[in-house]
């Protein structure tokens, strides 16, 4: 990361600390904003947040690694999350998963080389009565079939 980029990121985090405060309670909202703005939370950003909130960097990392909507690695422009609860399994999630993997060309847990797509599982979307369920960025899709999942993904290509 270039010095100019680091300085800009430090200034941005300082602004977030001014907005949300410098207590532990501010950690999650600050991380959420960094995730929204940058698509992930870099090592440098984690260090700066920890320094400004006067907490250990491992605490910042543990929050990022706990919450599935936060990431410490860059993700694709379109993040596809497929619910993997027992309800979605019973409703046909495996067939939908295989169709998505074929359509995108990568297995779940990976990002395409062109950074257009990341495939992830999520543990629950609160759509148990409408499974299988999928989230593409902020858009929720339910009652999926393999064909419907592919039709949906074509909108994002």
C-alpha cells in the first residue's frame, strides 16, 4: 500500500472515529463502513482502527473473522451467499449449489480471477420457510431451483 493511500485511509478512519466514537461500541459500525467503502478491511486498516480505539489488533481481527459479512480479504464485485442450513438442504440446496458453481466456474469459498464473483455459504438468512435461499450482494432470492438461480445470476454478469 502506498504512503498516500495509507494516509488517506488513516484520515478516513479518523473521520469514522469522530462519527462513531472511540469506544469498543464503535468498533462494529466502523468496520461495517470500511467494508462497505472498500469491499474488505485491510491489515493496515485493522491496525489503524485498533490504534485509534486503543484496543489490541487481535480484537479487531476476531470481530472481522466472526461476522460473515465482514472480510479481511478482497472479494468479488458480486458476493453470492447461499444458505446452508438444514432447511435449505432439505429444500434442494445441493442442486442449486452445483448449478451456481457450474455457471460461475468456481467452487464455493472462492473468487473468480476477474473479481466479478465470490461464492460463499452463510449459516442462516432467516428464510427457512422459503429455501433454498440466496443473497447476491444485498438482494435476497428465495425458493430457488437450479434454473432460477442461473437466471438470477445472469443479471449480474
